[in-house]
């Protein structure tokens, strides 16, 4: 799985993942992503750039 990239369009910010071809595979709004991360407790630590896949180390 590729790392999430932050895309800032000037009016909104989004986290995106790219597929093998370099095209956008997954896209989520930053505020929705951050609030969803806070609501859920993950069972595993996440690697850098994979914050939506598990807990982040403090």
C-alpha cells in the first residue's frame, strides 16, 4: 500500500493514495479522516504515511 499524500487545492485539503500506475486510488477529506481516526481504536501500530491503517505511536 502506498503512503498517503496531502493534496492542498487551496479550497480544501485531501489525503490521497496512488495506485501502481500513479493514478489516484483512494481520496478522503482531511477533516473527515482526522475525526474518523479519533473515533476508532486500532489494534496495530501504523508505519509512517499509513496513519489511517492503525494507531500512531505517541
